[in-house]
C-alpha cells in the first residue's frame, strides 16, 4: 500500500489495489449490515413504544430520537468515538464506535417509519379485527402489522440505502472503508478521476439495484383502502 | 466522576474561531440553498421535458447523486478540480459539491410538486389566453412550490446538517472550528455535545418557522 514516491514520480494503480478495494468493500458492508440489523431491531422497539396510547410513554422515545435525527452524523460519530472514552474512561475501538453510532442513527429514523406506517392503517381495520373476535395483541399481529409491513418495506429499503451512503462517514474516524481507501489511493496515484470513478461505481453498484427494488415495491403497494 | 468543563468558551481566541465557523457554515448554507434549488428546478423541468435525452439525463443525475455518498462526491471535486488546473478555495469547492448534491433531493420534490398541477389547470390557463411563460409564472410555479414547500424545508434542514461534512476538506465551518478547538483543549465530549445541541436548536427553529409559514400558504387543490 505505502509505496515510496521519489522526485514527483507517483506510483500507478496496481493489481494489489483490487484487493485493497475489495477489503474496503468488506469493511463498508460489514459495518453497514451490522448496524442496520441492530438499528432495525432497536428502531422497531422504539416505534412500537411511540404507538402507545399513553401520551407520556409514547413521547419518551423522542428524547433519543430527536437529537439523533436533527444533528449531523459526523458530530454523533465524533461524540461517541472521541467523547465517550473521555467520560467513561474506556478505550473505544473505531469499529464499535462506528457500529454504535450508525445503529442508533438508523434506529431513530426507522422508529419514525414504523410509527408512521402503523398509524397509517385506518382505525376500521382495528375494529374489523375486534369484530372477528381477535384480542388486542392478536389484532395487531394478524391484521395491523401485516398491512403496515407492506407500507414499511419500500421506505425501509430507501432508508437502508441512505444509511449505506452515510456509512462513508466512518472513514473520518480512520476506518479503512471504500471512501478512505479511495482517498489514500487517489493521493498516491494522482489519478483522481479514475480512482474516484471506481469508488462511485462501487457505491452505485451496491445501492442502485436496491433503489430500483424500493421504487418497484412502492408502486406495487401504492393503492388505497 | 467526569466533570464537564466549558471554560474553553471564555477564551477569545476560540470565540473568534467559532465565529468564523458559524460564518462559513452560513455562507455555504446560503449559496447551496440558492444554487441547489435552481439546479433542482432545472433538472426537474428536464425530467418532464418531451426530449428523451433530457429526461434520461435528469433521471441519471438524480439516481447517481442519490446512490453515492456525499463525502465521496466532495472528495472527488476536491481532488480532481486541481488536476484540471482549477484551484479553488475549499469553501467554494464545498459549495459546488453540496449544491449539486442537494439539487437531487430538490429535483424530486419539485417534480412531485409539478405533477400536482393537473392538466385542467393548463387548459384553463390556455383558455384565459396566457402565454407559456405566463402559465409557468402565474399558475404552475405558485401551486407546485406550495405543494413542495414542506419537503423542501426538510431538504434544507438536511443541507444544514450536511454542511458539517465539509470540514473533511479543511473548511473551517462549525464542525471544523470545533475540531480545531478540540485539538487544542482536548475536551471532545463537551465540544461535540455543544455542537450536537447547537445543530438541534437550529433545526428545531427552522422546522417551527416552516410549520407557521406552511399554515399560511397551504392550499387545497
């Protein structure tokens, strides 16, 4: 990776860079996937609490969600990576810091989606469930949640794509993801167009099919009750 | 037990730095707001044009910008413009990159607004004898911008949050200034917490104002 350049001679893009880029893809995908899974679980929980009838309980998750949704991810990342170790006197590695921040961030946005798609189901559906003799929990699982899921999935995919883009921020806390490697190789080879072209292509190849899937699903579920 | 200390805020040197940061953030936000909106409007019109090439270009523009990270776009401009012999101030580079980035989101929103203008409105305008320009000026834009107002504000909030990324190309905006101060006083928790709260306050303020404005200009079609 670190080749010495002498007298203005810059090293060319080499075969070894393919492996570096693949490794970087691995880092990006690993951090993104782990934090998406954790974020989805936590976000679902927060979203369900948001649906509570009790006003006080339903507004509790907002205490965590609003600051996460209304501040830049970079600041959150730096707060966790540099700030938390100072407060708690622990050493936080870059990976856990990145995963923690990204999952909390994802959870905050996912909770909103869950809450919106559950409240979008008309009250008549609840009444229909009760009329058929279902209990509250049974109505929720068998009637409401299934319909909400259909609204939720396309939006969730869009959110996931967005979080994949946001994961490039982890390069700022020294993780060697695609963006970071692009930066290093671009500076080393002085071929910004080629190197950033590769980086663009890598992100595009991962997220474009997902985006298409999301818009396809959105069209499929787009009908009124 | 960790003790919070905000003593560094009393140092005039750091106050200066924070002031510079705020000004740079405002400059970037202001220009990106204008250029991002204009580019978004143009691309939205392209996507509705009759020419296939323009529509394809518009679709690609939006798809590409939405499916690649802003950080990569920023680094691309920062590294490749000097290669073309164009050496610009990092602030200008970040204005260019961020304007282009926000134009994608704005384009989608404005397009949705344009679609809200039904065919009958165009027919009415034609019946009243309005020219094409007059139709756009007096009928299409007032309706579609009102419909698009709320999502445009949410894009604007996003834009403010995204300006914080520009510190990575050495722009001394709010985040960059905080990073420099942190490098000198080594109080990361306090500084970034303060920054988090500051950004939250700004965005809350904007969403409150926008709600009030939206109530005034809202229309039912």
